[in-house]
C-alpha cells in the first residue's frame, strides 16, 4: 500500500455554520459540492487541492451524528493543528485584524518559511505557512 498525499481533515463541529464561516471568511477556503449525507455538513475546498476540510455537524438532541465515533469532545482531541500552504499573508493578517482574532507569527529558524498560527472555533488551531520571500 502506498500513500500519495493528504485527502482531507474531518472536523466535528458543534457550531457548524460558525466553523464554516471561519474557514471560508477568515482562512480563505471555499464551500463546494458535498454528497447528500443524512447528517449536516460542509465540504470546504482549497483551489486545485479539492475538498481538504469536511465539516460534520453534531447534535445528539436532534438525533444526528456522523457515525465516526464519540461526538462528546472538547477542542481538537489528538489533532494538534491543521496546516495550509498560504499565498497572501498580508490578506490573512488583515482579515484576522478586522475581526479582532488573535494570532501568532513565527519564522522558521533557517528562514525557509514564515508561519501564522490562529485558534479557530471550538479550539481548532490553524497554521498557514508562507515561503520566505
């Protein structure tokens, strides 16, 4: 068996629309086609990379869960963060500043890349990596 690359991350969200809005309006993904599953969700696309984030709604009181295990959790569990390749650091920083969202900038010790870390809804940490200029 061989692995050819990353397909997607699946994130269970208590506030499904808030999570979608963060990834679309702040991070810069776009909402796209998704199969008509019996549970709510969104597939979010990153250009030619396809649907890199699958958001799944969880609401036991309304009777739906994704079927991928226990939906009672805090934060991102064993996932530390999600990282994306970025192309417009000033644009991302402007969107974060406009919304009053805190972030942390870091440069790799060898100067090969710059990173922006931001905590999104429900504790999901996002890293956006930009190649050094």
